[in-house]
C-alpha cells in the first residue's frame, strides 16, 4: 500500500483530497494528518479515520515515513514543505500555486531525487479536455486560431480577513496566480507553447497589496491569439474557455469543475464532430489516479512550470508595460524571484 499523509487540514483537504484518496483505497492509505492547529488536525482525523495527527511536519516525516504527501497548506509554505518532503524521500502532490515564484518552483525541482513533486491541476484530467487535445493533435477540428480564457470569480472583503491572503509575501499574487491559474493551465494544455504576452492589471476594489483583476493578450507559437481575464470582482461567477478553430468552435462554461455537459460544440464543417467516448469529470480524483500511476512507474509528475512562467510573464508585462516573450525571465530577472519584480507597492 502507498502510505500517504495530508499536510494542512483546511477545507480543500477534506472536500477534495480525502475523496480522491478514498477512490484509491485499493492501493493508498492515509496514515497521518498535519496541521499547526492541533484541534483542527484531531477533528479532521476523527472525521476521516486518520490514525495519527501531528503539528510538526518534520516529526511526521521522521516517524511515519510516508510515500506521498499531499500539501494543502497556504502558498507561502509550499516550497519549504515540499523540499522537506522530497529530502525525506516522500513524493509530493501540491495544491496550487505550488510556489510564489519561478525561483521557488526551481528550488523544488532541484530538491528532487528518487522522490518527485507534482502540481494539482485537476482540470487537465476531465474527459472533455483530453478529448479536445486529442482532436486538435489529430487535426480533425482544424487549426486553433482564436481563444478566450476567463476566470470571473467573486471574493468579498471578508475573504481577505484571512491573514495570508492578499499579500505578496504570503499569497504571492492575486487572482492571476491564485485563481485564474487553473484555466490558464488548461488553455496551455490545449494550445501548446505561448510566445508573447502583453497585459494590464490593477487593484480596483479590494483592500489588498496585489491585483484584484488582470487582462492579457497572449500569442502562441502556432500563431493563435488568446485573451485572458482574471477577476475576483465578478458577482456572476464563471470559468470560461473558448477555442475557435478553422473547422469548429469549442466552449467550456463551468465554475470549479466540469463534466461533458459543460462543453458546447459548434461545427464549422460537415466533417467536424464532438463525441467524447466517456464522461470523466475534472476532479482531484481523476488526477490522483494518474499521479499514483506515475508514482508506481517512477515517472516524474508535472510541476506546471510553463503555466507559472506564463503567470510570471503576465505580471511582468502588466507592471512594466512592455511585452514579455517566453524564456526571457531567467534567474537574473527580478520577476524570477517575485511576481512583483521588486515593486510590491505597484498596485497601491
């Protein structure tokens, strides 16, 4: 059995990670839960039948020696905790954003040895997304020409009462990093490598250090042009992706997860069809099955660096007012170490 531990016992651990692990009960078991709040860890363990609780990650790693650790903690803890887990020999499956910067992400990758780390990007694993990628790769829908990627969510002032939210130091960024990253990741999965970003961002209505809205224009290596909007100011919440190809338009409307029913297909030619062979919803359950397959086969999971590079480029383009090309943000670039690029007061 694969021995797993959950670090951080807040909402997403119980809502998403426990059900995903229960679906893999034939090969995975939860041996421990870790939280700085002992009472919360104990309540989580009692509810989900976890045999051991800890308030210290290192103590848990030393005593339990888990094979896989699920990191469900606030973003500013991810890099340090991921490195500790990897150095102990445990594989890591980390909630988004995995890191607050490309520098942190590269630090995690550098700490890998026999153990490896992967990012939670569950929207890649729904059957609709997989089917669309396969159809585009096969050329049966024509060439992608235009795309739209919208994360229009709503977070009120009370949401930011949690001390680590809304700051560069602990959350790392605003909706561009913490909310829209899922849809941007799925866009990249469909369209491939991006080439250039131009962007704007601002703090319009929330009392935070970071942006609360951003908008970007992205050109892909293929020539495809996409618009990207990320917001926490939108009372009617929606996640929306649209792909216009030479022979079809494919759209996805959902909020926090989708099934086949959330996709809309419009044929542009008689030969273009949309018939996914199965209906697997996007979910942690779907991705964890793939992650554990990789663990058993020794295949390194994806940390999502291309997506983090796009996010970083969007911030740099918005803050500097200049276009940013893929690959230009190297270790000497100030935006490599932080998404504000040394300008933490830029949105004040």
